[in-house]
């Protein structure tokens, strides 16, 4: 026994030396051949090429319904074709089309409260059609304090006509206290880029930042434009050799926030980390598994659309697969910077909900890379990304990330550019995912199921 411990210590010392020489490569004591393969196939130069392309200004921030996101989709399709993936069953191309949705955009709007016009930057409108109010008849007034958990949450008070909340085609005036300026700005930003839904809402909501006392009079005129808007995921597959009806999903979202004039230092939300880094990982993992060609289970590689505006891509994808056949989902989101534990580490959301993370870590024994449980529990990240819809149905669908979301200065900012990222960190994370997923892909390991959400 003592000789074994001495030998293990010597091997670990050698491993540390290797990492000191090349922090991007992941030595694996259990399978040197696999390690050599992963380091060769997933190369840092190609990782940088992909993420640089996806986060270039030419992609215009990859906002949903823009030419920029179409260019991004075409690029991803080209990569899938070059790798040699097949379209999903029932699809004729790598685009998985989603039934057309309705995009609603608010144009000119004017609001007068108690005889005074409200500045345009202090209110926002949400509606499915143009509308006007000339008085308070039927208007429900909802007062929201900063930090509310949702409409009518803690700190909220109401005045207005009885029964308005139960009416069809509700009319609401939502007043947000000035202490909630940051929250209001997020709502205003979303409204600026438009909203989407399965059908136009009959509701009319005017949200205002400020204190107005009792509302005695109101006048609203809002021009609202609706149009049918196409949405599509980009997805490909490698059929399983021995267990083709069991699926392992690798995913990330390729949309971001687009272009917003007036921002500094520029107007393009490039989304290099969020989530060009995850989409890059999906492409590289597809290349890796196609190259080694030993997947017993069917592998699906999907770049989701519309994550930033409601997760519509992942929602649709969930309806196209039988969740009972999905063995695991590796959703990859923001791996561009070192985690709170430093290099060669990442966290897994919902770590405690299945043994998915334990399997991954077991497959990385003898390496310097380690997966940790999600340290940001208060952020509820497990149900905030594209893994959520499958996880709710019992699939061990987890998100892998390195982002220090509590202190990241570039999250949802125009500064989320390639120059702020560590490409070596991205490469190391992708290689770790490749090595750690092998026994799930091969059919040797099957993660325990996540408890289904009660609805």
C-alpha cells in the first residue's frame, strides 16, 4: 500500500508539472490516449476563430429577428456541415424552425398623468395593438416598490376600479418607485427591442418610474406594431451506434442583445461570453465526438435561439424530443473567464439534484480540472437557462459555467467582447467537458433523474 501511495504522489507531481507548462491541456491519468485526443482535436486556435467570428461587430449582437442573428446561424450551420453532422430526425436542414411567433414593437407613445406629460425615458408601454386611454375608466393602478418579486408582490398597493384585474384585455398603470430605477431600466431596454409571444396580448400596460400620489387623470396614446417573426434553433446530431434511442444533448444559446444606440464605449452587445463561448463549446464538442466516432448514444448538438427574451428556442426543442429518452443535457453558458476557484474549474447548476456532476468529476480524476456545485444559489440559475424546460420534466439537464455572475463587470454590457475573455480558459473547459462526458456518451453511466416540477 505504501508503494502505491508513493507512486501516486509521483504521478500527481508530474501532473502538476505538466499543468505548469501548459495550463490549457488536461492530462488524464486514467486514459492518456483520450487526453491526447482531446488536446489535439479541441485546439485553442480554432476555439478563438469560432468565438471571434460569433462575437464580431458584423453579427450586430445577434439579437433575435435581426440580420445579425441570421448571419450567426449560417455560420453555425456551416460548421455543423463541415464537421459532418446530420440534421435532426424530421428536419431537412440544420435549422429547427419554430412556429411563427408575434413580435410586438412600440413606436411613438405619449403619456400624461394628472395633467403633466411624462418624459419618454420615464415610462414604457406593453401591448398587443395600438391603444389610447382618455380617462381612468377600467384602469388598474399597481404601485410597486423596488425589489418586488413580481406583479402585485411585496410592497405593492392598488387603487382603481373594482374587478379590473379580472377583466379580459386588462388596462394597467404600473408605478415603480424611484428606488427601482435599475429595475425599470431593464424593463425599458426590453421594450426597446420588442417582445415576442405566441399571440398578441389583449392587455395594455403602461409602466412608469416616479411618484405621482393619487392618480386623478390620465391620457395615453401608443402606436404598436405587430408582425409575424420567424425563430429557429440550429441543431445537428450524431446517431448512436448501439443505443440510438437514448439521447445526450450538448447546448448553448447563440442569441444576444443586439445593438442599442447611445451606449458606451460602443453600441454593440457582442455577447462574447454570453453565449458565444457556450456555442463555441457546442461546435468543438461536435467536432470532437465526430472525430473519435465511438458514441453509443445519439448525440444532439443545438444552438438555441431567443434565450435572452424568454427561452423560446429551448421551449420548442423540448416539445420535439421525448424527455424520457434524454439521458443527460450539457448546457454550456459563459465559460470565458476563470471561476471563483481560479483556472481549471467550473460549476454545475443543480449539482445536488442528480449525480450528473459526480459522474463528470469521476471521469476527471487525476486531472487538475474540477467541477463544483453552483455557488450562486440565490440567483436560481438552474431554472434560468436553457436547461430548465427539460429539467422540469425530470431530465438531468444541467448548465456548466465559470462566470462569477455576482461581480462580472461585463455581463449584459457592451464590454462583453473577445478581448475581455481568456481563450485558454474556454479551451480548458471544453476539453474538460469532452473528457468528463465520455462515460455518459458511451452508455456506461446514466445520471439519476431530476425530480419533476409540480405544475
